[in-house]
C-alpha cells in the first residue's frame, strides 16, 4: 500500500544534540512537508519542498534544516539552535500539478521527539 | 492572508446524537477547504474537502460538511455520533497564492459519551 513512513515513532535526545527525523513516501508525490504539532496550537509549517533539490522555509523554520536529494525522502534535522524542540513532528506529501488543487495532504504517523 | 479558525477547543456529545464541529475561514477568492481527523499519537487522516459545487459535501465515516459562503463557514457534521468518533478534528484551507501551502485551525477535541 502507498503511504508515508516516519521513523522512529519515539525519539529521546539530550539538549545540545542534533537529531534527524526520517520521512519516506511511495506515493510518487512531488511535494513534501514538515509540520510541528504542539498541544492547543494546531499544526505549524516548518519546511516544504515542491521538487527534488529545492525546499522553502515555512512559518517556524528557525533551528531546523532539511534536504531533498530524492523524491521519496525528506529528512528533517532538529538542531541544537531550536530552543524548544520537544514536540510531535508530522511529515506530509501532496501532488503539485496545477490541476490538482483539490488534492489533500497525506500524513505519516508522526515522530514524538523529547529533548531533556 | 488565508486562515481558518475553530472556535471550540472541545465539543461534547452523547452517542447517537448529531454532532457539529465548527470552522470559519478567511480567504481571498474561492476557498479550498478540508477536514482532517487525528487519533492519539497518529497522523492526520483526510475526511472531506470542498472545492466548488454543492454546499453539502459528503466524506468518510458518515461525516459531511456544510459550506456557507455568506457566513464564511465550513462546519463538520454527522447525524448520529459514535463513541469511536472521539478524536481531534482539524479544519484546513489551501493557499490560493501558493497552492503548496495549507493552513490549519487549532483543532477541536470531540468527546462522544456512551
């Protein structure tokens, strides 16, 4: 079945360490996204990528970095510069052709990161 | 700027009763609106969408949503709630200026009591 795989499901790190969250999709979607979810705040966009080797900052990109070397993969690195990294991180994908504006986002099951 | 608002943090309803989860939007032009559901420690699942056409949109699991242009609302409804409908619900709008961007509401927790 096609879908988005995020790993690991739970991740624990010490403060000051960088950590990379994995996101892989086999939906053949061009666009991929990273969202951060905190209780009571909904989803906030960190980064998105419309095509391989290109990505754009979202609303809360500070302290995060991404790469898009393959269509299927969009890893997110949470750096030590991110002041409050403990959160639930969601990866998503969508089609991007101009005639597919009615296509929804497809989400992975998330990675819960705890930094102490 | 495009945005959606979900005015209720929580909605409580008895099983078998109708349910409504509210969403209002602010966009320029015609909106592309979506509803998603999230179960604990899971990603969001797509329920339904409004792009154009009929104001009553039918989706998954018996849910429907009513689009009201004059009230700029897109409320999620279900005629008879199930305990298994208890979850977090998000309304979202797709940015018409950059259709690769989606904006989400803050979420509404639906509690269905037996």
